[in-house]
C-alpha cells in the first residue's frame, strides 16, 4: 500500500457493535421477520426485498425507536480509526444496507464527540421514514435494484466514491458485505463476512475492533515505506 487508502465501512455490527436492524426487529417486529431473514440468508430474495418485508412487520413509535437506538453500544475504536484517517488524509465513507435514520441518530450522539471527524464522510444507505407506529423504507442507491437485489449496491457506491489510484479498503461483518469485499483491494472481516471470505478464497484480515483496523493499516503503510526505501537503496545490476 504505497498511498493512503479510501476506507469504506459497513455500519451495523461494525461501528455499533450490533446489527442495528436486527436490534429493531428483535424489539418491535412480529416474529415472522425471522422467516424473511431465512429466505435472504438462503439466497431466495435480495436484501432490498428482505428489508421491505421485515420493516412492514415493525410496530413502534418514534420515541421508542430513538430510545432503543440511543442504547446501542458503539465500538470505541471507531474514533481511533477516524483519527488515523485524518492523520493520513485517508477518506472514510459509510456504505450500508441499513437505514439513514439509524445511522444519523447514532453518530449524532453527543457523548461520542464524532462531529469533527464526520464532516467529509459520505453515508450511502437505505432511507427510513416514520409514519405513526409504522416505518417506511425506500432505496435510492441505486434507484433500480442491482443484479443481486441489494438495498444498497456497495460496489457501485465504492466505485463512485473511490479516490483515483488509492487502494480501496472495506471493513465489514455480514453477508450483506460480501459483494463489497469482492470489489475491495484490502478487506477486514469478522463474523459471517470472515466465514464467507474464507469459503470463497477472498484474502482478508480478521479484526475484533476498529482500533485493530487502524493499527494494521498503519503497519501496512510502514511496511510499504520500508520496502520502497530498501528497494531504492539496493543498486541494480
């Protein structure tokens, strides 16, 4: 890695330590959401259809949903990774099948103090609107479903936001990240994404916290710098 990369981060299960949509469904949805989840994990439906069907089973007022979101723990290493990105002029973007309402509510939490790091961060996600006790999802990335039926086409978002000539780093944890992992130059994976990468021979680095991602990226920069200096110092014959 000879230049600072562009970082693409999944949201749920990665920045907040649990998948946010699953937390909502467990708290407020009819248990039929599990049948929809099984259809998605089995590959019978895409995540766009999955999320539309699941959110139709949710009954919750805005106050109750906000209270739930406010209690979800965020990986403390997220700040470490953002600080690393600022120090190395490495752009960071969030690409998620999850919902903008949840992303913004969690990241705006005053106790996290993230505002100064997020001004240049693009968030590409599904949209969610409250309607009384119901919640209405919509999808614009892309407007027409991609070939896999994803709620958010992460490879397309990465292509659009990538910095020319910079390595594309993807950090994620779930099956909804598998297409992004295949499109990245460097992959950090845990949980079901790690299992998928191993099964499909996609090289990846395992991690348990975003601080570990920052540390490994720093090591990669140092290793590349040392290798470059050594190569220049060795005379050619």
